C-alpha cells in the first residue's frame, strides 16, 4: 500500500513537472507575443508620426496655396479696379478734350471776329 502511494505520488509529480514544462512553454510563447505586440505598437506609433508629419506638410502646402490664391485674387481685384479707373480717366480725358476743342473753336471765332472788327476800325480810321 505504501508502494502504491509512492507510485501514485511519483505519477502526480510527473504530471506536475509536465504541467510546469507546459506552463513554462506557454510563458515563453506569451513573452514572445508581448515582444511582437510591442514591436507592432512601435511600428504603428512611428507610422502615425510619419503620417502626422505628412499631414502637417500638406497643411503647410495648402496654406501656401491658399495664400497664393488669395494673393492672385487680390491682384485680379486690383487690376480690375485700376482698369475701371483708367476707363473713367479716359472718359474724362475725352470729355475735356471735346470741351477744349469747343473752346478752341470759340476762341478762333472770337479772334476772327476781333480781326474783322479791327480791320473795320482800321478802314474807318483811314
């Protein structure tokens, strides 16, 4: 009976040792999985940082593009405004030119009239 107990205890020890070996193997496998997951996590963090940098660069490019677009819009607006002013000035110049020509015609007529009057006075005085 003692011998049976010893044999039974030895079997239990063997089972426990076998379980201990299985647990150790499981522990090593879990440690490897943890290492793999940490590596994957670091890769994801690195990838996110690269994506963040790319987004920042795209935003800078977008801001620069928007600034250029706003600048071009401002240039176009200023050109339109200046063109409108030029057209208004040309109209004013044309109006003043017509007035000047009219004044010149009147002046020429007045000069002609004065010459005729002068000629008449000269004739009378002779």
